[in-house]
């Protein structure tokens, strides 16, 4: 090849590399607001894979599925207010909290607020709680105190898990001054899946407990589950390798490519986790973990009637445990995108609603039964109950971040505002009425 042609190719290659680097620098700055060479986006390797473990989860003998201590709980920048940290970690009981439990007061001014529920409650602990404390702080009673929120919410938890968690922590001396319970969605959505898989509705979520049972009892693993488990581990290893390469890399253009590969691997990993959780397991009469099968046959109508009675009864028992200690209890029925009168924009609907959601049908059918139970039973007569179903109806901005049940920063703030207004408007030491 003539020397001139080689020179042209070399110049074009150099020009391409310079332009690619410049474009990658611009995109990185647009994403982070900082120069790539001076700042790197933090990526946390998947800890259990790095440490040679299959999972970061475990089975608590009282609560069911939980996390190991020290796992990171990352808060996306879009969900952070000015007070929210970028990350918290799981504590000695597997809850995402900066405090280990039981928490002991170091000052009489401290006012402990326990927050119970499923994943919506867990996100509220990190995303909505600062707004709640700010709202409560407008009241003279709360303003004179140091408000300490304790997160006792965990993804997948549903009644009677909140009741059991409360009873356990009261039994080991945890003090509360106020308790919130944010629930409803998991009770109808996950109990319905339990029933479909032959597990009693009172048991922990089959989506969360089945994968852990499979790891303990190999006889429950089907060939499909074994293949899925292998794929999950491969995705984890790929994610960790990409993170290591990004941490070593110093070229913006290469980092741009690695980030796209990382995002693709992460999406595939999360999709495979969902597929694994939804694959049925082999029944095992010899299992060391005795998850109770359905205690009776239930058609759809009876299923939701039993779920709603358990939901209301568990809440009233939580109230009973607390009222004898003089602790106010507030039960919040959480809003959702499948049983609502909210008008969704086309853009939000793409994110928030899915015909393929495994939760959609059960939520549409189960929530009316929860509402009927709250009206007809003793729940509203004995418990400080908040029906928050309509709180997003007049909000123009997006309030959902996925097609399950989770909220944007604005959605969490609206929920915090409603809870605070209800607390301040109800009878309690903050209100002499």
C-alpha cells in the first residue's frame, strides 16, 4: 500500500479516536456534570459473587427472606432529595438502615418512628422519610424532638410479616414512640401468587422464599431452574468484570462502550432474576424448610376475602401490641397504578403500567376487597387508618418509576405529606384535641 494511503488512514484513525473521545467526554459530562478524567461514576460489584457466595439473601427464622448485613442499598440520583445519602447498607438484621437494632435512645429528646411494610415502605424509609420529618417538624411537639426513623420494611413483606417483625422487636426491647405501616399491594399481589403455587397465603412471598428454598434443598431445583441459576451467576460475574475494567480504564470513549455493556448485562441479570423467581419448583416432602401449603381450597373470591381479613386482623393486632405501651399506630393503604382513577400521560403509562405484570390482575381484583374490609370490619374503628389511594390523582408529574408499585421522589413526597397531615390532624400528644 502506498505510503500516502497509509498516512491518510492513520490521520483518519487519529481523527476518529479524538472525535470519539471528545464525544464520550461530552456525554459523560452531560450525565454526571463532571469531567470524566476527574470523576468516575461509582459502581458497586455484586458482593456475594466477589466473595464467592451464591446470594446476599438469607432466611430469618422468624421473618422469612432477609438480607445479609452490610449489603449496599443504592439510591438513584433521581430519587434523592437534598438530605438523602447516595447509599445506605443493610444492618445487623438485614434492613437498610444506618442504625443497628435494637436502637437505644441516647437522649430523652429522641423520638423513634418505626416504619413497617414491603418494598414501598423500604423505599419510603430512604426517599420519603426526610419529607415526613420536615412536615412533622412544623408542629411544636415534634419540633422540640430529635426524630429517629427506624426502617423495618423489606421487599416482599406482607402481613402477617409486619406483625411478626413488630412482635419480635418489642420482645427484645425495641422502643417506639410512633409506628407507621405502609402496605396493601403485597398482600393481594403476592398472596395471589402464593395461592397459585400451592403455598398458603399466610406464608412469606413465594417469589422471595422459593429461590432461597431451592438453594438449600437441591431436590426442589428443576432443570430449568438450574439453567437459570447458572445464567444468573454468569451475569453476576460479567457485571463484576466490567466494573473492574471500568475502574482501571482511563479513556472516556472506552468507558462509554463499557458502560453500555454493563447496562446490558445488568438488565439481563435483573430479567433472569425475575424469570428464576417465577419458575415453579419441584415439590420436596423432605425439605428442611417447611413452608406451609394452602390450608384450604380457595376460589378467587374466597382468596381475596381471606387475604383482606388477614390484612385487617394483623393490623389490628399490631395496634393492640402498641396501644398497651401508649404508642400511636398509623396504618396506610398504599396507592398503586392498577386500581386508581389517575390519568396517566402516555410517557408515564409506558413505565408504570404493563398488561404483562404478574400483579395487575390480582391488584385490580384484590384492592376493592381490601377497601370493603376496611369499611365493614373493625379496622377503621380501632386503627388510625389512612386510605391513600387517591393521593396521586391530581399530580401532573410522574409518580411511578416502574410497573410494579414504586414511586418517584415526587410520589414519595406526596405520600409523606398525606401521612404527616393525617398524624397532625389526629389525636395524640402532638394534638390536645
